[in-house]
C-alpha cells in the first residue's frame, strides 16, 4: 500500500485525536502531539486486529477509523499501565 500526503494527513490527525482521547481517559492528560500520534497509530493497528479477531465489523469512514484507533489506544495504554 502506498501512502501519499493526501492520505497521510488524515491518518496522522486521527492518530493524534485517538491518542489524545485515550490519554485523557486513561491518565487524565495527553502525551504531547508526537506521543498522541504514536499511541493513536499503534492503537489503530491494535484496535483493527482486536476487532478482526473478535469478528466485529466497525463502520468504515473517519468515525469508524477514529473509534477503532481510540479503542486500540485505550487497550495499549491499559496494557502499558498493567505492565509497569
């Protein structure tokens, strides 16, 4: 899959928003823009894997991607908190 600037910008924005929201929920604050993007992007992959594994189909589009990334980011932060 080739990612150009037009598809990269929404990907980063969704990652940042999902990471920030997950940070608010799990710790009470965000992690800065770079940290939020990283948590959100890793969370998007994790959320996609978990939903696929459980056989759950999430709506596509920006809202579905944001929800998937948010759930994955929350799981990622919960696992990090559990292991620390």
